[in-house]
């Protein structure tokens, strides 16, 4: 009959040793970076395992929850919101949050992700319901900030920090889009007409200013020309008068010299004869003074006038 080499107790010991090794290996828990594990002992919260090596007592402790401590994007489902002016608006957004308290995230809510998503939708409907359609497109930043503030206050009890909320798309009905497009087209045409009229207005102003400046420049030129002519005529008259005065003074001085009067008488007589000769060449009719024969008297009269001017 075959007899085993090991007794029952030895086999039982090896079995217990094998089970102990397996349980010891299964109790090893390695937590990755930016993770947190919630450990319960006998069904109650015991400790939060930090990144690194940790150990769980088999059959007594267990890892109940595993949390990712990194920033998590959450796509908020699209929904229909009604604005203050009773316009339906389809809104789609994305939410960014982070688990800051693993214990609260485990026991503060049965599912904090669903809670945050639902709260984001209700808050967004409330915010858009207080705005008119045009303001929803202009004040996205205000809408995002309002949603973040509301979520952050509520999510504090869930161990979650809401970082930011971004609206991805605002889609009004097709009729509203068509009306908005027509409004934009009309506004652009209006600006084009205004720009054209302003250009024509500026053109007319520039032409008027150019004509005015040209007229002013022309009048200034005429004025300066008239001044120059007047100054030229005055200078000519003055020069002629000065020349005449100088000539008379020289004649007077010459008449006082020896033989000056005889020369003066001869010159006056010569000029008198030359004047009658020119008069005879320029016309068919010759006017002769009644005392033409008294040439000596005429010369004496002219000489007396010269003396008087010289004196």
C-alpha cells in the first residue's frame, strides 16, 4: 500500500503558508501619482492612501474608492434654455473640476460627477433666463463666471473644486439666425452708405477749402501787384521831380556864371523854334502866336522865369 511522504499536518501547514503568502501579496497597494485611495476597515472609513507604497490588511481593510486628483474636463450635455425675451437657445458647455478632498468626494455625494453636471445645467438655465438673446452672445464671460461661482459653493461639500466653465456653442433657432443675418447685412449696408456720404461730404469740404484758399492767394497776389505798381509809380514821380529840381538848380547855377545868361537865352530860343517846327510836322494846321516877331521878348520872359526858379 502507498504511503505519502508528507503527513496531513505538514500538508496543512504548507497550505496555510501558501495562503498567507498570497494574502500578503494581495495586501500590497501601490498608489500612482496624483491619485488617492479611500480605505475602509470593517466597513468604516479608515485612512486615505497617498501616492506610493501602502498595505491593506486582507479581510479587514479594503480600498473602497479611487480618486483622480488631476483636473478633469466634464462635457455638460446640451440643453434648451429660454431667454428673457422668450427665445429658445440651445447651449452646450464644458466644465473643469478637481477633487480636493477625497474623503468628502467619497461620502459627500453618491455621484459627484452627475451632481455637478445637473447643477451646471440648472444654473445655466437660470442665468440665461435673466438675459435677452443679444446679451447672451455678448456676455459669455459673465455667464461662465456666474455658473462657476454657483457650482463652487455647492461642490465644496462634495470635496470638489470647480475651476472654470466654458460655453462651447450657443445655437438659436433657424428663424432667429436668418433674422440676425439680415440685421447684420442691413447694418453693414447702412455703414457703407454712411461712409460714402461722409466721403462725399469731406470731398466737397476739401474742394470748397481749396477754392477759398486759391481765391485768397489770388487776391493777395493782386493786392501785392497793385502795391508794387503804386510804389513803382510813386518812385518814378519822385525820381522825375528830383531830376527836374536838380536840372533847375543846375540851370540857375549856370545862369549866375559869366556868359551863362547868353547861353540860356540861346537855349530857350532854340527850344522855342524846335517846338514850332515839330508842331508844323505833326499837323496840317499851324497856330502861330500873334507876337511871333517879338522873339527877343519871349526869350527875355523865359529867362526871367528861369532866374526866378533858380533864386
